[in-house]
């Protein structure tokens, strides 16, 4: 998959593609529907299929001091888009120059002239241009003038009411509704980090853990989870924890995972953690011994959940869920 990081200099060999446009944070099933339409049009016309995304997310650009829950930081997003077999991604730096482009300048100058788009696909709520003034109706008119077609994908929803959205997924994760988030994503949500040295309390309790901090804004519900940990092409079942470790005083929230039937040193190595199910909320224990006794119960609960998922993983029915079940993401 080709990755282009500028709208000012576009290699000729990636021009003329069919492009899906959006932030695509999470690359959830609604996003996948938009991308799927672009891929279908590209296949019918014998063209490359691609996506246009923005980095940083516009919310981060306009409110840099306010933590923003990124479901998929750019490296993960690019890997997910590649797993969907796209040919090219335009990962545009969202800076003041891009933010100040008028709707017409973006639609005609960037999409039409710089990228030479032959067809553009967007979601029903897509807005663009300075002040978010561009609408899908305006985009269709600009596309006609610039020589490309425009398709608008209507809301994709679960059942009769729930529309797939990144904000709904963030809300699910912030409340521990891991399976509801996964059902919208079409894969188990993942967090990635470099294993850091901790205080060693888990080892002292008989449950040595790997630890890393979630990214700023990744406001995952504090508590115990059934997890799967990916590292170096392997996958390990685990019981995990997100929170500030209140039994030992107030601290910075961190992610910890106890890998079942594993021994080894993963310090300073990159791991990725899949959140499979929520076991229980965080709580304070009167002693380390009481915490260790509960951790043993949590591990058994996590083992039961993970065995059930291994026997019948509901995410494998979806394109990304199936792809991620059979491949290791590039950085791991």
C-alpha cells in the first residue's frame, strides 16, 4: 500500500484513484462500508482504491490542550486500511494551511487537481473546508466541475437504531462495554505500547505483569479485563487491568496484563493488547493478600471467557476481525 503524506506533491502513479474520504478513527463498520463502496467502484473501473485521512485528527488540531480519545493512532489506522486491501492512502498533515482551505479549494484543487481523483466516496455526514462549510451536495457539484463522481453512503447501523460511530465506540469503551464496542468496530479494540518497568508489585503477589501507559485521552473504563496480548508474531491469553492501582495509593492510570503460561522479559518491547471482555470494576482491597486472592479468581474468569471466544470468535465474521485473526500487524 502506498502512503502519500502531502497534498502538494502527488506521485503520478497514485493519481486517478477512487478515494474514500474521512477521519476513519477506529475504521469501524460504518467506515468499512464507505471504503467498500470505493473499492467496488475502483474494481469496476480498473483503478486503484484509496483513502484520504487527516493527521492529527482535526479535534486535536483545534483543541490541542484537551485530551482526545484516539481509537486508532495513525500507524494502527494505516495497518487496518492496508488489511482492507487498499492501494493508496493520502495521510494529509492537518495543519493551518489545510484547515484554511475553502471547501471549493479542497474539492477542486486537492481532490481534483492534485490527486486527480476519478471518483470520491464519503459518508452522509461528511463536511469539509474552512469552517466545515462544505456539504455533500456541494461536493457533488464541485466533483462534476472537476471531473470526478461522488457517492454518498447512507448511515450504517446495527439493528433498528444504533448507527455505527466513533463517538459511540469511545463511549462504550469508557463504560467497559467492550463487546458492544467490538460489534461496532468489527474487531476487538486494541491498544499498543512499549513495555515499561513497573513497581514490581504484581511479581510480589505472584502475578508478574507487563505494563504500559495508554495514550493521553484513551479513557478506558478502569477495571479487570480478559485480554489477548500480541508480541513478535505470537499471541498470549491474559487477564489485564486498567487503572491507578488504588490499593497501593493514588497513581497514574496504567495498563497491566498478566500473561497466562508465559515466562520472559518483554521490557522496552512493543506489544498490542486486545480487549475481549470486561470482568469487574476497579476496587480497593484491604491488603495485598486479599488482592492476590481476587486476582486468582479474575484469572479464572478471564480464562473461561477467552476459551469461549477461541472456540467461536464472533469477530471473525467481519472483514477486519478475520484479517486480524490471521495476521500480525507490521510493527509487531
